[in-house]
């Protein structure tokens, strides 16, 4: 159909909101925020706009994936190395959106 763009992502995104922490490769805490959507290949996150000035192009992140029925075999906490793909303003002037690509895909087992 005209006007529809083909999805080029290898990993489908799911709307998942959860706590997120961003660290430098050296382990320095840079920001706390929230995931807005996740896929096995990356995340779009919301962080305070004042954290952008010190944000390197490669970061470590930790986040959780909420589960309706968690089990001991299904970890909810994840850590990943990620590359900052883009930054964009949000409606709230105190926040910025940041697109992250994981260094290696994760197996998040996201619900459809």
C-alpha cells in the first residue's frame, strides 16, 4: 500500500516499560530511565535529557522484563552492551529518547 514502509528490523519490537540503568564501559553510572520498547536486538529508552551530554557511543545497560507468570527458569533481569544509534527529544522537555542496538542479540522471550 502506498505510504506504508516495510519493517527492516530483524527483531520485532514490543512495547515494554521497565526500569533501566545506563553505565559506561568502565562501570560509571550515567543515567536511570525506562525502556519504552524492546526487541532481542535493541531497545528504545527514555532517560533524563541532562544525561545526554555525557553519553558515550557505547554503553552497558541493565534492565528487567516484566513477566505475567515468572518462573525460576525465566530470568527477568538482563545486562547488555549496546551502541547508541540515535537520540531524539521527547514531549517532556526533561527527557530524551535513545535508540540502542545490543552488541549481540538477547533471547528475551517477549510476549506477542
